[in-house]
C-alpha cells in the first residue's frame, strides 16, 4: 500500500486497532478537533452515522474503531480528498463498514435521502467572512473557511439526514456559539450537551463540542471541560486516552 502513496502523502498511525491513515502534508491534515469529536460522539451498536465534510475520512475511521456502529459514511466535496479517504478505508480493510461519497454538503439530503442516519457528525469550516484571512491554498481555504458551505447549510442538511430523535455532533469555535445554538434550534436540533476545550487550565476555551437531538426537548447540560495540556508540550491524561496512546 505504501507504493500507492501519491506525491507529498504519508501514512500516520491512529493508535486504534492498528489503523493508519493517508495524509497529504501539502494539503489539509486532520487536527485535534476531529479526534476530540470522535471521542465525544456517541454511536450505538447497530446505528448508522454520516460525517459531513469528512476530509481525510478520519472521523468515520475513528468512530468505526471506537464504537459499535453498523455503518459509517463520509461526505466530501473535494475529489482528491475523497480519493485519499477511500484509499485509507481500503488500507484498513473497512470497505464493508465505511463509504466515502464525493458530493456537496448543501445537497446531502438529496444524495442520501431524508431520515437516513441515526447520527451525524461534522467538523465544518470555522471561519466566515468576518473571521480571519482566507488561506490562498484552495484546499486549505475550503476546509477552514465557509467557501463552499455555511454553518446553516451544515446544520440544515444534518437535521434532514437524521431520523427523529437522531443525534447531531459538531466541533466548532466558542465565538460562534450563540449563532450555532440559534441555527440548530431553527432546524429543530435541540442542543443537549456542550463541552468546552481549553488549551491550558488557565486559558479560555478555543473549541466547543456540542450535541443536539432532532426534535428533542429544551434542556442543555454544560459538561466538565477538556484541558489539553497539563504543561507545555505534555498532554493531560484525558487527551492521551482519547488518542489511544
């Protein structure tokens, strides 16, 4: 399989079930946010899960390793990224458990049909026109900025894909939390759990994990935060556990 790697690609160990993943060091590589989301999302035995904007396929692969889900689908608009994700699925012999589909998030409910999944996960672009300079590299820009889809697109299509009572999981930035909650509730995704992620115990949160229930009743739980580092360069035990070290 290493002979099938393309230029600038490498194999990374995921520390789960012996799984590895192909990444392109010149394109967008997955980050801690994707790993944290895979540890936060709940996929029960026999359930079907979709990941919107799957990129390298990291979230479906990790969810397959960590949960009892029956089947996982990743949707990715960039053909080169989708191809790389498919090759990672094949590398780990997961073709019967994971599908990678090349398509547009804005058309997800048309591609898969309404009420097709028990769980939807997403690590969407964080930045809109008001936040930060756009990366000149189009692959990185699409992953980080709302170039091809907006927060509303992701939430709307995620809601449509879910069965009644289905669960929606997203990682995002705290500065957009009010917008996130308002958007979720407008599409009948009731926020139920929120967990903030802090780089250090004395630093403000730089990520937020949120769970919503389709058609759920109004009640939200703010959970104990995740602290990433106990000192410079040293992860906390919780992070080591999430990564599987």
